[in-house]
C-alpha cells in the first residue's frame, strides 16, 4: 500500500502563485481525476509532485509513504515508484527508443535487469498498444504523431511498473481508436498493479475508459469541489463558470472549498 | 569500405577501382601536402586524419551521376586541413565527420552541375579552440546543400563556426540549409556566424543557430524516468553527436569518446 499526500501546498513561479493551499491524498488502488479550466495549475501540480525545480514551493508538504519528498531529486522520486506521463513528451534527437527504454529499465532494475525478458515484455506491450514495431528504432518521440507520443508514455509506464501514476492530459491529441487503446491499457495496468492514479483531463471520453472513484474540480490553484462521476456530468452540462459562481450540491459530492472569487 | 589513412606526410590506402587518388608531398616545412581524390562510381570512403598534425589540402571530385558517402575522422591535436570539394551534375556527396581536440579547417564546396547536392554532418567535441570556416557555392541551378554542425565544447574547448552559402543570380530552385549548434559544457565563449549570400529569388534557404546548454525540460523528462542528472546529460549529449550517423564504426567511435569524457 502506497500513499501520496499533498498537504496545504502553495507554489509560485516568478512570484506568481500557481498552486494555493492545495491538498489531496491518493492511495494505492484509487483513481482520481482532476478537471478544471485552462491555466488553473493542473499540469503544474503534476510537475511539482515529480520535482520540477522551475517552481518554488512556498509552503506545504508532499509526502510519499509518509516520507517528505520535497528535497528529493526528480530521478529519486521516479525511483520511489512515481511516474509522470506528460502532456507534451519531449523529443530526443539521436537517442533510439530501444536504447532509451533499455537505459531506463536497466537503471531501475539494476543487477536484476535481464535483456531477454525485457525484449519480450517490450514486444508484447508494443503489440498491446497497437504501436508500429519499427518505432523502437526511431529516436525518442522524434517525428511521432500526438497519438504515438502518448502511447509511448504508456509503454514506458508499463515497463517501469510504477506504484503511483500521474497522467497529464494523456488524452490530448488522440484519435478515437487510440484513446480507447490508451484508456483500456491504463485501466488494465491499474487493475494488475493496484497502483494509485491521478488523471488530469478536460474530457469525459477518457473517463469512460478509466473510471475514477474521485473527481476533483480545480480552480485558481486549488480543489474547489470533489465528488464522483456525477460531477463530470454537471461540468459537461453547465461548464466551470457556475461552479466558480455558486456553491452546488450535486448527489453525494462533498463541497470542500469554493473559489475565492465567489 | 574504401579506406585512406594519413599518417603524418604519408598516405596508406585500401581502395577499389571506383576511387582514384594522387598525393603531392610537401617539399618543405612551409609547404602543404596535397591529396586529390576522384570518385568515379558510387562508393563510400573512410578518411582518417587522426594520425597527422601536418598541414593538408584535400581535393575531392565527385563525377556526374555518382553518389558517394564519406566518413572522416579528424582526432589529432592541432590539425590544419583545407578541403576543396567539387560535385558535378546529379552527383551527391554525404559527408559525416567526427572530430575532436583542436582543429583549424577551411572547406570550400562547389556544386558545379545541375542536381548536385551535399549533405554535411559535423560531430565535434572541442577540447581546445576549433575554427571552422565553410564556404558553399551553388554554381548551378537546382543544387542543394544541407550543412548540419553539432559541436560540444568541454575543458578549454571553444568553437568559432563560420558558414557562408552563396547563391548567385540565375541559380534557380536551389535549396540551402544550415543548422549550426554548439552545446557548451564550460564557460568559454563560442561564436556562430551563419551567412547566406543570396542574389536569386527562386530559392529555398533556411538557417538556425544555437549556442547554449540542453533545455531544462529535456533533462526533466529524462530524469522523470529514473535516471540521474549526469546520466541524463550524457544521454542528451550522445544523442546530439549520434543523430544522423548510421555508420556503425563512427557511432562506436563517438560513444567511446563521450564515455571517456563524460563517465
């Protein structure tokens, strides 16, 4: 059982507040989805959890299994079992997927790394994700379509076997078929590994494949409302504006905080 | 693979009939040795200048309709080499060059006939001052040049890279690309001078220049996969120097050098 705990986190960049007293706890086996308007700090949240030092933590805590991870480097956090599937994965010129994947998996598994089982698992996962087997010889994300980049993130997730998965808009740039494949594969991995998942998304479609138990609405750097899938229905019908303007009580949703603009 | 190895003033070779060469030895200290290579049929050639610190002038001529690949190694300290490359109509030359240490070189490329093209890829680890001065002349219409220089500086290394492309009036439908990048791993001053002297309207020309370090988001991406900063930087460096190079020997040589310098 693993727990990622974010407590009262306030984060700035160049003096501008992006996250404001943000709190959230994710446990193994739980799927959380965060939705919210653009520029509200959703992506920043995932980057700060992962340790991106472009942001400054003003106050608050990030704990993984009780340990304060704020001082840990990005790679140390990854090696604890936290994985971030990025919105815009970077292309790396001159480094083939084969070399890259072998490097990251062998770094994680150290002396337990064995080439043959690695290749076997790689081939199987590439097929499962309906990816072009030749991608393995191409440079990391170089010339990849939006869909290929996102599938490549999920491939890395499968190979690294993380316990806590953060997926930042993993559905953006995906066509209907790829969305289904990505969604079903994330769910399959979650069921098999019992990992905790934090999904950042704008769309309901992804949540039809990866069903979250908890849905949070984020505005102005904090969660303003938490609930279940009924909250997604409400947002689809009414947009975020109404939530910002008035407190709504829908079904079983628990109103945590209302945006300060109210 | 055809091979020419230059050891100080002498030339050792292992060549097929597709390539002919002549050598003019320097008679005095002030004189420059000269190697003239003619590519008669489609072929590849490895040119090794890693064992000479003498001044050399290399003349290469690729005849019409001939396609050739060159793999050049230049790892001696303080080498001074001048290249004159002549490419005739519908001929192409792909030149991959891996160089290290400190070099001073001048290269003149003449695209002499319609359809002539050059693809030039420089992979350079500068340990001391490197000066590269390249001139590319589009002497015929529909010629193409693609010049891609990737330089990494380390220790006392710094680079001055001047690339000048000339397309005179009347040389229609030429394509000229220049990509010049210097990744500096030290605090030394580097320079890129990209020049495009174009007198014709009907051409496609691009250039990009970068002096700096790898981007934070590139390192963040790699580190988020569990590899530390040092390993992530080395991976980016290797990728920077290996990109476009498919030749196994050259890839091996580059990796050997990066592993030695960035353990």
